[in-house]
C-alpha cells in the first residue's frame, strides 16, 4: 500500500475493515517483516482474527499496537485511522466534539483519541527554519479565566511566539534580502508556534535558537527583547514600528496569528490553556503539510508507531477526571456548541494566495 488515502471515498475503500488497518499498521511497524521483540526470530504466525503475532521460537505474543500510542486501546483501529484521516486532511482539523458523532465513540473517548494523535504531530528530528524568518508575538484568548503560573500572561490570554519561514514565490528559495528592502512576491513555507511565559530576552532567544538555523535573516519588530539576536549569530533586521503598520512589515507571521485565532475559536471554541501547546503543534503540523495532506495522514501513523505508549492520566497530568460529575452542565454545553457548529459556516481551506 502506498501513500495514505486522500479523499473520504479513498479512505473508506482502503480501510474497509479492521483487517485492512491491521495489515497497514503491520507493514509500517515491521517493514522488513515481523521480528520478535524477545528473541529476534522472524518466524511467527498470526493469530486468527486478532492483531497478534506469536513467535514460533519463544512463544511470545506481540500485538501490532504494542509499544505505540495505540497500545491497549479499546477502540477499533479503524476509529484511530479515521480520526488520523480527519485530523490530517481537514484543512481546519476536527474537534473531539465533531469526532464523537462516530458510532460508539463517546466525547471523553474522542477527546483522548485526539489528544494522543496530537502528540504524534511533532517530529522530534524536524529541521530548523532557515533563510528568511519573520518572528513576532501575539496574545490569544483562552477559555479559562484564571491565569496559570507556569504559563503566565494576562488573565484569559496566552502569549504565543511565532516564526514563519518566508520564501520567494517564484523560486521557492530564500528571497533576496537587504536591510530596509521591501520584499515582494513572497509566500510562507513552514511555521513554528510556542506558548511563552513572558516576553523577556532569554525566553525569546531560547525559542529562536531552538527553531531557527544560525546565519538566517530574522525580521522582527522593534521589541527590546530581540536586541541580542545579532550576537547569537543571526542577521537581525528589526522593523521599527511607527512608520508602517506591523501587519505590513511582518505580513506572514501576522497572517498566521490571525488564522490561528480564527481556528481556535472556530474549531475548538477557544483554546484551553492547559493543552494549548498541543493545539499549536497540531496547527503547525497541518499548516506545514498543507500541500501534502494525504502524506500527513501516513506521517501521523508512522510517527505514532514509533512513539512510546501514552496513557490518559499522563496527558491530563493528574488523577482521572470524574465524568459523572457535572454531566448535566456538560450536556447543556454540548447542545449549545452543537447548535453553534450547525450555525457557523465552515472556514475556508488555506489557499496559497492568502497564506
Ligand atoms: Zn520470540
């Protein structure tokens, strides 16, 4: 089987049943054939109608989901695949609220499924941005009113720093740049977004060093916290505010923030502070692969298969939530959100010309 399925029809044909999903996953987990994790033997037989392989040498049984994000899942693989398909191919992703309309999937199960897949969306070995990069900060609204000590920021707001790699529309390479030169015919390539606790220089510099290749040109506004970028090995071009509106001098990072805000409100009805970084990761993942949506489906599953298992209590960082309490409140909220969804027009996909 080649690339992941592009359309809904492709998806339904390719993954018609559980067996097709098991085969797909097995081919990706064991591209050179099954190898027993205990004794290394390649000689194994598949247990009938189950995703289990039994080693003929030592008798150990290995599940195709063992050691992955899907370990010990109670959900059919087809549901996982369906969620990964939606999250990678929908231009705006999909919220747990929408997913729960799948047969047999409760809201908590859908939420957890998405939370796990979202953690497969950061490739630990990803390359840093390079060439010409716009960097700026923004405050976005979050759902909770209380400020959180580990994230900081104003009440009801989260501070986010963003970096956008800008390329020449014609060549796809870095635009010809010199100080104070106006850049024409550019487009954004890859982006990075991160929640930051404050706007101090050390915070900003840590983000830049983690995300941008030294030697790159960095365009920013005149914020004092960018003052040492030159000393850190970057070519820094601060566009001092006042002469031109910020969205004119840093157009792409501003566009990214604008779309992020719309997306957060449109799909998730406001981002939650506690998990906001994973939503930012999801946004970046989909943005950076916006021309290769069918490939990103496979990417999620590939990365997923290489991840360690991740359990619910690790995601929420505390003892399991009691879903029975506040049930009435939540169902009222869900009803109103569902009504909202029905009313709201779907956001357009990101056309190359607008972003
Ligand atoms: Zn064995």
